[in-house]
C-alpha cells in the first residue's frame, strides 16, 4: 500500500494494487481458518467475529438506503453493522446480500482502519462528507443514491471495499478452479480465458457454489477474465 495524491475533494488516498487486495484477502481467510480447501461458500460473518474482536456483526435499524456501516476509533474497528431491513427479509437473496454487505464492511475494516488512528495521515481527509466521518464509514445502496453513478465510482473508499468484498467472498484461486472446465487457453503462454458464450453459465455456477448473488459473480469473473481478452 502507498499513499498517492488524489483529485477532487481529497488531497491524498491509500492505493492498493489488485494483487495486494487478493493476497490480503487470502492471507486473512487462511489466518482465520476460514479458507475452504475447495470451491465453496465463505463464512464471512464468522470471519468478522474472529478477526476484529467486535463480538460479531450487529444488525440495527439504519437510515433508508443504508446497507451497513463500519465504526472506527483510534483503537481500530469498533463495530460492523448491517441494516436490520435485510435480516428481516429472510429470503435467500437477502441472505446473500447480507453476506455481501458484511464482506464490504470487512473490506473497510481491513483496508481503512489505519486512516482513523495514524496521526501521520491527514484527518481532514474525510471532512465535509455525510457518508464518511472521523468515526465511521456509511455505505449506501447505489439505487438509493441521488448522485450519479460516476460520482459513486469516484468514492475510492467504496471502490476499494468492493474489491476486497469480491476477494473475500470469491477467492481468486477457488473461483478460477470453479470455472476451469469452462475456460480455454489463449495466447502464447496458454493463459486461461472465459469465452463470451460461457459467461452466463459460469456466473450461475459461481453464484451457486459460493452462495453469492449472480451479479456479484458476473463482476468477479469480469475482473478475473476481462472480456477484452475473449473473442
């Protein structure tokens, strides 16, 4: 991780390469004893309970459109909270969304906790925003946001947390093993590629195997097998 200059309202921000995020997620799951030996669902709620010493995930009433939040202090992570609206739905889709929200908040906890207790990092970083303060990061459902999607993507802390979410719920090596039979070798070095006609089936396979929503599976496969590499 390094600190880089940032355009827009922030002077600086932490920068993580994709490999850094992948390696961090894999190491954290291994250290917690929660990395499966074969493709399968990640017990992300148990991961939070073991990793952050916050007594597990809390389910509370949150403002409309807010899926979850992570609360910090100078001691580290104080709480990971998920909207009770999701838990009250009691459907398979909602359960998968709960896990995604937990993994997203765990992403903030893993990647951004240092911003709240390192005096060397400018505390003014998070001033002026209603979703981020010196004590918490509040994560909204993009469907409820009045801002344009482009503005949402510019929020680097959300982008980074989503990257970690994918790496935690769909570990790279296990996800690639899951779809290996659907890939083909391309290029001089025989790099695996996922043909366009196989992508929908691959996403459904990954969704069922890892118990995630198909859209998350699609996004993860796009990150691991960019369509620009296929014909």
